[in-house]
C-alpha cells in the first residue's frame, strides 16, 4: 500500500519534523496502517537520556533509533523518525541499518526561518551561549545530496507538505 515503511524526517530544529510526523501519522492511520513515531526529543527523555549533542552521541542516538525502526518494520509497523540527523554520515548509518524500507526526507527550511519560529526558545538560548553545540548556530548541519527527497517547509503549508509526502509514498 505504501512504498516505504520507515519515513525519516530530518532537518533543523523548528523545520517542522514533529508537526509533519503527526500529520502524516494521522493520514497513514486513516489508511489502516499501524504507525509508531520515533522523535529525538522523546527518545532523549528516556532511552537515550545518556546521550548529548556531540556528533558521536548524535550518531549513537540515531543508531539506536534506526535499530528500533528496523525491528518494528519487520512486524509491519510503519515508523516515522523525526531527528535532526545533521551529518551525511548519520544518514548513511540509518540507510545501512534500515535498508530498502527507508525513505529519507529533508525538511528544507533556512536557519533564519527556524530561528524566527523559535518554537521552544532554543535559538535564543543558543545565541546567548546558554546551549552549546546547537545545530545551525554552533554545530554543523550538512546539506544532503541532491538525490535525497527535499520538502520546503518555509514556502508550503504543513498540509501541502504532508500531501507531497503521501504522493511520494503512494504514487
Ligand atoms: N545542542 C542542541 N542541538 C540541537 N537540538 C538540541 C540541542 N539541545 C537540545 N536540543 C533538543 O534536542 C532535539 C534534537 O534531538 P535529535 O535527537 O533530533 O538530534 S540529533 O538527530 O541526534 O542530532 C531538538 O528538537 P527539535 O527542535 O524537535 O529538532 C531540541 O529540542
Ligand atoms: N510547512 C510546514 N511544515 C511544518 N511545520 C510548519 C510548516 N510551516 C510552518 N510550520 C510551523 O513551524 C513549526 C515547526 O515546529 P516543529 O514541528 O516542532 O519542528 P521540529 O520538530 O523540526 O523542531 C511549527 O510551529 C509549525 O506550525
């Protein structure tokens, strides 16, 4: 029914990962699919509470989440991952673990717009040096290569973005 069952949304803080993961889950559930959301903030509150924001810790965060997704998909559960996933190496790691079921989606939104949104006030804290290694401000975010599906969340509404995702998954 859908072409890929691990949909991994990545991009800067505030790019729209959480918003679109919820909207997409609702649409997929309406198609009768079982969906699990794996969100960086949620995992870091529990399972991955031992991890910080060095590139190595981010890789470990993503490695663990990828293995969870891989286990769930074997039981026919659709997983939507929402992680910043800042480096190309991190994206390759997911691909190695999840394999053919993976749809990587870059939520393309410039730092300036994410900072304007500043959903959780984290950009302000990062600018005041109250948070170290903040992605896009004081830690790297590598743009993905052109082969990665990219959805612009600055110039489209969430509903338009989720329609693009659905078209990709079902078209
Ligand atoms: N230093 C720093 N850099 C980036 N993000 C930070 C940082 N400190 C805390 N947070 C909060 O952690 C959320 C990102 O966690 P992720 O697990 O998605 O990050 S990563 O993929 O391992 O890079 C991120 O959530 P989102 O805003 O949903 O992206 C923030 O709420
Ligand atoms: N096209 C869009 N897709 C997703 N979110 C959008 C879009 N346009 C505006 N927004 C807004 O941007 C913010 C994104 O926040 P959030 O989903 O928490 O991002 P993230 O999980 O990537 O940190 C929300 O306030 C959301 O309403």
